[in-house]
C-alpha cells in the first residue's frame, strides 16, 4: 500500500449533542453500554456528585464509544438541514434525574400543554468536568461551529426536553463553549420588535434559519410552539412556555446576526420585518 494523504477531506464530526440521562449513574451506564430492547449509546457519560449508584469518590468521564465511531444517541433528529445526527456528532450524556411526562405518544399526537417536566440542577463539579471534556473535543475538532454544540431538545423538538432549562449554557459560553445571544444585538432587536412582532411565517423562517426543524406554514401551529419552546429551553430558560414574545424574538435575531449572517440576509430578502 502506498499512502498519499489527500487534501480533499474533512472531519466527519461537525456537531456535539448534550443530553441528560433522566436516570442515576448505574442505570445510565447499563442502558448506554449493554444490549436492551431499544439499544442506545453515547460517546461519553458524566456522573453526578452524591449519586449513591456511582462507585468512585471523584467524578470521572466514562468513554463508551470511540469518537470516530457512530453512537446511537440522537435518534430521529434534525439540525441546520442535517438529519440523522448520529452520523456526524459526538453525544455526551450527563447524569441528571429529571422527569418529563406527556412525550410518550407518537410525535404527531404530542401536545405541548400535556408536557410536564421536573428539572434538577447540575452540580459545579459535574459542569467543570463537562467543560474540560468539551474543550478537549474542540481541540481535536476545531472545525465544529460553536452554534452546532446543541441540546438534545434542539434536535428533537417534540420528543425531548433535555438537558433542560437549568443546564448552564451561558456559563459554558463564558468558558469558550457554544454560543449565547449578544445583549447589545438583542437590545437592538428588542427595540425594533417592541413596535410589533414579525409575521408568523417570518418567525418560522427565522427558527429554521437558526437550525430548528420547522415548516413555514404561516400558522401558529404545534410545531411552531415546540420549536420556540426548544429555543427558549436553550437561550431563554426563565420562560420556556413556547409562546412567541418580543424577548425571545430579539434573542433569536441576535443569534442569527452573529452566527448565521448569510441566513439572516436571505431572511431579509424574502420576508419583511
């Protein structure tokens, strides 16, 4: 064999998806590493402080699937025109025993009003360990766009709510991980939208431009409410009701201007706002 490295190549890893397990450490490890009726896995598992099922004194990252291999963590998923994110992502499961009900129906039958969740905070030690892991992944895959470090709820808007509103996205952003809305840009758009919100089709197109799976229907339908809820879980966790409000719109447009400028230019050409 003669090996000549081609310049025409790139990393297969373009996304990082962060999950919360909804189970304790022992059960999470069992589900993610052994054969079950519905096999799942992730590349990494991060324990939680004080979990009686965790056998060590200090927290350690558990590596379950090599990064170059596909783990089964994302399921049916979509982000920024990419489907089946298992193929091109690293999945990180963080032990957190939150609970959600109302999402066990087939996706078309799920109603936002029936989704109820009890979220649990993450410990400082756990997030510190996660941040170290994320920094190391970013060093290995410098081509990952920060806006493509996403929540499970971002890529499966009607099925998933994790890691939830208590996950410290802003704290991680301040450590150089992911994105967070620029407050100066948000204030600019808040002033603009205080005079009136864009039409529904424009809001749908903006959510789609950021990355969410949504069809532009010009109706305030179920998919729009779930997409807005997913956005709020990540970027406006103080209120994730799924209702369209001026603050959420200002944050959405601020993110588009900073991180999806080409998509925002196309949005301006196509819609009036």
